[in-house]
């Protein structure tokens, strides 16, 4: 099953969790496997981090 996360900030992004390679909580950015950086709002950083950790534990 593909797991998506809707990242809401001043722009809206839909991010496939499988394409996230790292999350920088300090600068609130998700780094994708193509090198792009996706800003994450303060409101959703904790939720995305937890979801990403659960995804990583599957492997």
C-alpha cells in the first residue's frame, strides 16, 4: 500500500512517504529522493515525523 501525506503550509504538497529520504525537524524540511526539499508547517512536522518513523520500521 502506498502511503501519502498531505503537507500543508503556504503551498500544498502531497508527498509519497516512500520518496522521503530524511526529515530535518530543525528547518522543517522533508528531503525527497530526487533531491528536492519540501517545506513542512510547524503544525504537521510531528505527525509527518511519526508517520515516517513507522514507515522506516517496516523495512
